[in-house]
C-alpha cells in the first residue's frame, strides 16, 4: 500500500481529501518517470505467470492494514537459519512484490481518465459546498439569536419535565422491586400466622408484578424464588389440611379451603383430604393400641412399633381391654366427627355461595368443583366407616373374651353398640362387619356363660332351703339394676347423656348433634356404667358374681342368717324391713281362706328366684345391645325358666298317686311341657354307669343334671303340713317368676327376629302359662296327707245303714272329719305367720281337701253292704251337717264336689231304667261305686238278669279306661 502511495506521489496525484480542500482548477496529471516505467517494464510480462505469482501470495497479506508483515515473516523463520534458503525466499517475496506493484500500476493507468473526470465533479461539488457553508453560517447566526431569545428557555423546561417523569417512573419501579425483594419475610410471617389465603394472594401478586419487571436482571432470580415459596406454601397447606382430620376448626378449615381455591386446586384438596383421613384412622388406632401394649408390657421394647396393627391387637391384656377399646372409639369418634363437620361446612358454604356469578365460565367451573366435592364427600362416608369397622374388628377378634366377667362383656357390647349407632348416623350403615365380629365373640362368650349359669343355678337350687326372701310390697323387677336399661328405653324425659341406644327411637338429638362442639359419647357412656355399678354395690354389698354366689350359698345353708342381710340383698331402693307378723285381730278380720301376713301382699320369692330374674335381666341387656344373637339368648332365657319349673315340680310335685286319684291334677299341656324339658334340658344319665355313651358331646353340654332337694328341707313332718311353707314359697315363687316373664313378653317380642317369634309365642303359651298349674299337683300332696281319710273310711264302715227309723243325729265320723278340717285350718294359720299364703293357694288347698273328703264319703257309702231308705236319709243328714260346719271354716264357694256326693246319695232312689241311664251319664264314679248302687239299692227290687245287664253296662264303661 505504501508502494502504491509513493507511486501516486511521484505521478503528482492527490488523494480525494486533499483534492477537496483545494478549490483551484483541475491540474494536469503528472506522468511517471522513465526509471519507474523502465523498472515496471522489466518485470515479466506473461499475465499467467504474473497471476500465478499473485495467487501464490499468502491470504494473510490481504487481511487488513494493521497487518505487520515483517513480524509475520520473522515468526515464520526456522530455528536454524540457512542463508541460501533465506536468499531464495527473499527473491520469491520480491517477485511477489513486483507482480503486485505492476498489477497496481496497470490498474491505475487504466483508470486514470475516469479519475480525472471524477476529480472534476468533486471540484464542482466543493464549490457548491462552500456556498452552502456560507448559507449555513448565516442560518446558524440567526438561529443562535432565536435560541438565545426564546427556544432555549422553553425547550429546557420541557426537557427537564420529561426527565422528571422518567425518573419518577424509575423510582416507582425501584420501590416495587425493593418491595418484591422483601416479600419473603412477609410471606414467612403470614405462614407462621397460618394466613394461607393471604400468603398465596401475596405470592400470586408478586409473581404478576415480577412478570411486569422481568426486563430487569434482578427480577429473574426473584421469580424463581417466588415459585419455590409457592411450593413451600402448598406443602404447609397440605400439613394444615391434615390437622383438620382429628380436630376440626371452622376458621382454620375455611382458611385452608380458600387457599386451595386461590390456587385453583379444590378437587386436589379433596383428594388429599380423604387420603389424610385414611391415614389419620390408621395412625390413631395404632398409637392408641401401641400405648396400651407398651404400658402393659412395662418396658421400652421397640419391637411393638414394628408390628402390624392386627398383630399388635393380640397383645392387649384383659385388664386393659376395655379402657383401650374406649379410648380407641373416642379417637375414632373424633376423626368421624371431623369428617361430619367437614361435610357440614361444605353444605353451608355451598348454600351461601349459590348466588350466580357474572362470569359464565367461572360459574361453570364452580359448579363442577362443588359437584365433585359433594360426590367425593358422600363416597368418603362409606369408605371411612369401612376403615373404622375393619380397625375395630381386628381389635375385637384379637382377644378371646370367653373368660370375661359379665359386666365387662356388657360394657364391650354397649361400646360396640354405641359405635354401630354412630355408624348408622354417620353413613346409614348397618355395620355388618362389626355385627359379624361381635356376634362371633358373643356366641362364644354366651355359650360358656350360660352353661356356667345353669350349673350355678343347679347348685343354688340344691342348696335352696325354700325360705321366704323378704321384699317390699311394691317390689318390681324394674327396681333391679339389671333392668334399668328398660327404663332408659321407655323414658322420654331422660337426659340425652343417659338415653343409651334409645336416642334415635325417641326422636332426640343424634349423637353428632349432641357432641358437635364438646364431649364424647363413649366417655359419657362409660361414666354412666360406672355410676350404675356403684349403685349395685351400694345396695347389694357384693363386689362380684362370685361373692354374690358365696353369700347366697351361706344364706341357703344357714337359716339363722340375720334378717338385715336378707334385707340388704333384696331391698334395693329404700331398705324397708318387711313386716314379719301381725296381730290376731288382723288375721281374724281377714277371710279365713286368705292367710296373709299383711295387707301389703308382698311377692313370695326366694333368693334363687331373684337370681334367675337377675340373670334374665342380664340376658335381656345382651339382647338389647346385640340383636343378631337375640334368638340364642331368648332360647337360653327359656331354659332358665324351664329348669326352675322342672326343679319345683321334681322337688314338690312328683308323685305316683296322681293317676290313681282320678282328679286330673296334671293337664296334658303341663305333662307335655315337663316331658319336653326332661328330654331337651335334663341330663338323666349324668350319674349313671353309662354316662355319656349314647349322647353326643355337644348335645350333652347343653344338658344339666337334675337337681336334688336339700337335706335341710323336710317334707314328711305333719306338724308343718308336710313342708307346706317350703311348697308355698317354691310354687308361688315360680308363679311370680312366670308373672315377671309375662310382663317382659312385649319387650322380648320386640327383640326377637320376626322369623323366630313363633318360638317365643309357643314358649309363653305352653310353658310360662303352665306355672300356676303346678299348684294342683304340689298342694294335692299336702291335702292328701293333712287329713286322715283312712280313719274316716274305718269309722264309716262301722255305721249301720239298714236302720228302720229316721235319725235326727248325725254320725260320729262327721265330727271327726270336721275336727280334722279344724286342725288343718289351725295349722294353716300357724304357717301363715311365717309365710303368707295367698288366696289362690288356700283355695287350692281347701279345694283339694274338700274334694278328697267328698270322694272319701262316696267311697265310704260305696262300701255299704246293706242300706235302707232311712239309711239313705241318714247319709243326707251326715253330708248336710258336714257342709254346714265346713262353710263356717272356709269361704270357698261353691263347695267342690258337693254335687258328686249328693248325686251319688240320690242315686239310691233311682229305678232300674233310670239307673241304666245314670250309669251311662255319670262316668266320674268308679266301677265299684256304680256296682254298689246296683247291688245295694236295686238288689232287692230287680231280678238277676236285670242286675247282670246293669253290671255289664258298668263293665263296658270301665273297659276303655283299662
């Protein structure tokens, strides 16, 4: 390039800049010198060779003007220099330089005319520019004058104002950025205050503001930081949502739901909520059971924490079973109550937010969210209750309850019953899982319990002395604590905390309504049970069934037990001492046939009767709590009554003389009942040599050996009317027991499954109603022995009946018989001073005695060999005397079998034809008695053939009986 410039200088050429500054006319171009032209001509003239030389030049030489070729060449020199090579390289460089110079010179010469022409144009342009410069100078001078006068001041103000506006906007942006930078501190404070909606709102606003200032480099980091903060808020929001599963708080839940609404994740929140409820149920029950297991284990062994919940339940001890179950139900109640309140919140919120919004699309989204939430909550009810059932089922089946005390087992049943009631109110479920599990435990427990109670009852009966157990005159089974649950079911005025399972039936508030804000149904229930137990202990003085049984045995084995102890055992309400005796005047003022102790007519029962009634109450409690096994329990209840009835019959009513009496003392219904009880309940082979050989083990377990009467009970002493006091107590206690069963029939009927109700009806119609029928066979034994009928027959056999004159004086046997009745009456009075003899009992006794006496009279008249009309008149006189005196002793009307005697005496006056008809119509007389009428009354008036005919008729009547 320097070469070209030097060449142009030698030729007299100027650069365009130099030419512009020169305003002189165009000068003639100078021609190169001869030496330069010669030098250029000496160069090779071959264009191809010249072009090859130029192309061989390195491209770096054409790069730019700042290229240092000397430095470049020096760097290319090798480490060891060779002069020849350097010379050759120098010659090559010179050739390249010469070729370039020649090429440039040729190009300059070629373009010289154009250059000259262009230079002229430049010169003309320069002239015009000088003129424009003059004009601009003048304009500038004039503008300067204007600027100084007007523009500078006004435009300066405008510029300053514009600058101020820009700076103000910048300051605002900087303050916003500063606020955004400090937002994380405020967000942390809001999260600590649990103001989740505010925190999310602030975070979303910050994100929106950050997007506005994203052109600032400091904002990009802030934007990512805000996103992380928002994710952190969602995590804390999920934790806050999980807290509502155990302790629901309206304000807290409202904040959480509003926060999820701002995030647009309402449906996600509902899915998370159900997951938390499921987790809460599992964690709650596991922690409760684990706490009791570790407490009972007494060490800090961590093996329990690694166990499965089902396996953990098997380590619960019997002592801690009920407290653990109660705490378990309390904890589950809190979870279900939280879910119930969650549903309530959404229902109320949907009603308040049901107003339409202007934005149609937003309104549709809200409808979709609400519909989803509603369906999810409704489905969650069943799902959560199913989880609860499975957890409680695992707990129930984890322990063998067959050895539980009755009261403890009733508490378990009551707690589970309350839990099932909660389930029914919670989601309308019938709790099939719980029912099946508790049914399995109940059937197993009840079989063992009932078997033990039957054996206990047999022991009680064998030790029973059949002494009167004094009770108040207004004694009723409802006064016993075992039947308190019936009062709770019936009383509509009872406070809700003591309503038990009858709350829904009575239309009271549901459990969720009662305990919505405070309290726990399981806590109230347990307190109620404890209060009842304290009442029982205060009234009975026994702490358990075993102590009660031992006290009962002591009472039965010793008749000298103080009356205060007897009174404590029975009088549970007031402790009144029953009346023990009354004045003679009081007795005389009563009817002679009603031997009462007092006007109060207190029920007659024994301690064993009371024990059976208590057992019935306990069984009914179990039925009331657990409906699925109601039939099994009622069947066992019927066995209690059956065994008591059969025992009373066996001890006091079984006698081979029934059939020979002809009085029909045992009805066919009673006989059928006794046979059924003996076949189904009584183990007749338990004491034999072949015991158990023909009866299956399971069937044998359901049978009880027949009890044996205590040796302390003497039934052969005539002074006590052959144990009449014990017979009255036993029989009337059975009748009282039957009356209590009658009063319970409606209650049992409501507990009985519809398909099994015929069993209950049959039990009442064929068993309970036959209790009073036992009076006849039991009291008949007393009546048969109390009066010496054989002596009367002997006295009657010594009377002459074939007299020829009318007698005005009755025979001595009538006076003897009346003396026997007076003695009987006196003994009844003596016995009634110790045991009240109810009117039905005295009537039965008098009826039996009178009936036996009248039949004895007929039998005595049938033994007469000879009899005249005057003798027949004497028979009537004797009988009328007997009736007259008898009516003063008893108020029983009409006199039993009066017609039986009168009809027989009058038959002495019948003719042959009338006698035949009499024989056919009066089959109540024996063959001997009818034959005596034929032989004695008609013997002298009819021929032998007629007598044979009548005797044959008698034989025909008697044949079917044989």
